[in-house]
């Protein structure tokens, strides 16, 4: 890993673990330093792309033009000589695919709620002149409000002659591909998307695919014939809609326009699907602009000009994330630790000419007369599934502006909506004296850094808690800044703490752990011995640091984590986590699955006959806090979703847990 490729990224984001991988890219969980909001960062290796580089450029351009309540938002793009970083909206609910696995199959009522959102997203994408061409449950994520977000525009196309222009490239997932596409014929992108939506609707209603076979050629024959099983539980309306979408002849296939007001779509609703965006691109919110202007000491007019450029840089990302906070009724505030925008520092340290030490703001003026807002340091709820955090079931379907489209036009709420909806939290208003006086500021004024660092042995207990936030210091008589390099402890999605002073590490230090991907832990015994010898002392140091920072907590390797019930956690009736773990470990080799064990987490991989990784997933034995039983958390990292589903089900059934 070239450190310089990550320098720009690490100015603005704290990186955590890998949450997904693809052919030329991986996706990492991260946090935007300025706003404290979680984001997903898609890291593309340009050196491996070859002729596919234009495809990535098309994806970026497509996402820059998208702004819709059911399309994943692009915040920021950073490109270096070897990498492309796409900073995207983070959806803590995971893939729609995992939700289907949990439910086995969805009820017609819940399917209708989701499918209306899918229709809304696809209609909007088509209105922008794009065909998605890779619609499937794995490319639909569930956000914190239990709404769907369409992702992965890597295979999208924007026909130069408009949506009626024929395409020729055969792409997408075979099980979702339209007949005309796999036959090598010229096809219209919107018509191919309708077929994929039909397959997706079938998967929601039935829990399995209409066309499926391990042999690709047999699969293609089934698709070209268009024959599929009709389960007895499907209603006549569902059967009719599936028949209209899964027409082999694309000219007989229903259009997206007719889908918007289809009788099945309209059932229990009084209005067609609303596909227009509720968040038009180019919208300028006054509250967000005011916070940016005050925080970064700029005139509002100048800040409006910067944001209006829509360069998808740090300015765009900070504004859009602030806007997201406002939409979710969170305080529109920036964190005190953020001092840069557009890669340009907005302030330099102010020094006392006598001592030559960095001065804190309180050393210069009375804080009550401060002309700038330092931010409330309030952070979003962490949707990791711990005892102290809300589960997705508690967040199931709150009456957010996005979901109101589905609720307001209905004559009566179903039991599902009544049980799951919850009112919005009132916006917190800070007391007087904790914010600025609202006085005008000038661009040339300086924003001061945190208090200077002092040696650990001379700090008080309260000062020691702030050690991770220190970024620079100067010694007496020296004008050079010295950066503190703390140990970078890798966190998982469930372990990120909402602490404004935590994990603010220097880019140089944090970048060293970025590519130490735990998903690449497939090594032989000789390599393990060599790694243990080289990194043994480092691990001891990390253990000491972890124990020092969290002395009252057990380390993750000593006991299974306590999680809340979630749709990627399989419940058991057993009480012994060690027994469950041993049973799974026994069965994995029999299923030709190689694994690396890290505490109660099993990093699993399967390989093709040629040594290529075909499947990569995690199994973690955990404790379900409310049920007081043992659960098994599963997460697909790489590979076909339905093959993964069958394999994991086979592993769990064979291990008798």
C-alpha cells in the first residue's frame, strides 16, 4: 500500500473495517471527521482495472447526478495515482438479501412497501437517462429508517441516443439477466431493468429465485423459455404482475410508467408511486450554510458559492452530511476537531510571543464573546447491535419523510406499520451561553487548534483522557510542530464510539493499518509462525493499550460479544457459546471451507479448482442479550449471494446448532 494514496483521504475520514469486497474494489466503514457521521468508502484499485477504468468513471458521473430518497448518496470523490475513493451514504441495515434470508420470504404487504420504493428508485434513474443493469437484492441496502437505497452503478449505461437507444453489452448477474441480453441481442436498458425487477419481486415473495441452476447453460435455457414455478401462496394479483414483468418478449413487458399505478402496486394505497426526488440536487439549505460559514470563518455568500460548485470534494461532503443530519432531526453542528475544508487549512496556530507556545482560545478572549460556533460535538446514534443501542426491529419503520410517501396516501395502517412506526425525536436546542452570540465574522480571522500537549507523566486524569485528540505541539524555543503518533487500534462496526476526541490520529500513523485487512488472513502454518515472530511485540503493545483504555471490559477474544437480535443473526436454543463454536469448526473442513479463527469469529473462504477465492464470509458466535441464548452472526463479504445462502444453511444444519 502506498501511503501517499491514503494521505488525502485520512485528512477527512477515520477508516475502520472492510464491510464488502468486489472484483476491483473493497468497501470500508468510516467516519467523516468534520460531522461525525458514518460513511461507506468504496476503494477502487486503478492498477487492476485495465480497460474497466471508463466504467468506474461512468459510475461516478452517474452518482453525481443522482439525488433521490431511494438512491444511495455520493458525498465525495478522491482520486490518486493508484486509487479512487468514493465516499457514499452508509446504510446500517445491510443488504435486502439478508433480510429475505431472515424472513424466509416476505408477506405481500411488506413486499409491496419495499417494491414501491424499488419502482420509485428505478423510475428516477431512468428519468436521468440511465439504465442500472444490475438490479438484485444485494444492490439494495436498508438504511436506519428501514428504507431501501439503490447502490452499485458500476454496470449502468447512459445511451447517447436516449433511453430508446439499443445497447449491446452483456452484463449483470446471470440469474437476473433478461432473455434478450443473454442471447446477445441488442436490447433497451429500461426493458432489461423491468425483467430484473420481476426476478427481484419473485425473490421477495417466494424467498428463492424463479430461474436457478448451478449449470449456467441450463440456467440460460430456463430464462429464455421464461417458465417458472408459481407457489400456492401467491395471490392472483401477484401472479399477474409477475407474468407482466417476466415476459420473454421485451415488447410485451410492462413499462415503468404503467408500474407506477399498477393495481397490485396501488392495493391499500390511494396514490401512485411518487418517483420524483424529494431532495433535488442543487438545493442550498440555509442552516447548513450558516453552520459552515460560522465554523470556518467565512461569509455566507462565499460559502454558498463554494457549495454550489458541487465538486464532490470535502466542501460538498461536509454540506451533504450536515443536510443529512438535519433531515434526521440531528443538531446541525460540526465537530471541533475539524480544521480544514477543500484541503486548505482555514487557520494557523496563534502563539504567545513570549512563550512561543500554542495558545488556546480561552487564553485570548472570553469564551462567552466568542465570534464562532465550535460545534455541539453531538453524534448520530450508533446502530451497532449492542445492549445500549436500538435494534433494527425497534427502528423498523419510523414515520420519516421518506416513509410518509407510503403511509400518508393509505386509508388505514396495517399492523406492521402501526407496530413499527415511531415519532421523530424533537430537535435539541442548546441553552444560551453554549453557542456564539451570532456576531458577524471576517474571513481573515483565525480558528485555533486544541490545547498544547504535555507529557503523560505530568497530566491529570482528566487530561489523559484527551491524549488521543492531540494533533500537534511545540517545545519551548522551537518553531517546529511535532505530531503525536498513537497506536491505531482497528475497530469493528459495532465498536465505534461516538467520542469527539477519540481516534483522531495523524494521517501518517493511521494509514499504516488501512490495508491490514483481516479478510486476507488465509495463511499457512509456517507463515503464521513467521508473522507471530515479527508482530509478537506489537500485539503485546496493542493488548496493553486496549487494557489501559478499557480496564473494566473483557477483551473481545476472551468472551463472545453481546448483540441484539438482527436479521443476519441466526438464533439457537443453546446456552454454551464454546459448544456452538466447536461444532461449527468441526463441520467447516467437511464442507471444503477454509477458515481462520479469531476469538469467536471465523473468517471463511472457499476456492475454485484453480485456487481463486469464490466465496468469503464471516461466522461469529455471539450472545443474544435479550433472549439469553447463543446466536450466530453471518456476513457475506464476497461471492454469489444465493450460493452463500445455501452454503451457510448447510453448515448450520450439519453442525446441529
